[in-house]
C-alpha cells in the first residue's frame, strides 16, 4: 500500500486536539488566536480577523497550556485556509520544550525528537 508524503507526515506527527488561547507574532502582526490542535512540530490555529500574513512568514507563537503554563514556539506559516493557519514550529528554549512535552505526554501523544 502506497501512502503520500502528507499521509506519512500526518501519522508521524500526530496532533492532539486542544482548544486554548495563543498569541501569534510575525513581522507584520501581533494577534490573539485559538489553538485547534498541537504537536511537538506544529499547530493549527484560528484567527478571528483577516491578518496580513503569508505562507513562509516567520512567526513566534505563545501557547497557554492547560497545565497552567505556557510555551513559546518559533517557526513558519505552512498553510493558510480562511481563518485557519497551519504552523511548523518548535520550542524556543529547553524550558519551552520541557513544558510542551509534559503537556503533550499528559495527552498520551507520542513525541518526536
């Protein structure tokens, strides 16, 4: 059985459904958004208003985690569809990495280094 690269990546970077607040910052904007799902290599977020962003823009994302902590991630915009923005991103610091992994482990999500 042959699987596309997209199907393979979806399996190896499983996402946990998570509804939480986040702050998206790029060179053009700083806006509040909502996390739809999250993994250790990316996130899908929703913004309420049209924003001046584009695919491949570099971003910083601060996510409020359910365990009363937050994690800062850096990366890029991978795709945009209406108000949904797909991000490829990784924790900024070792501490952010620990907080994110603890949160994802609490959801029994496999992690990838």
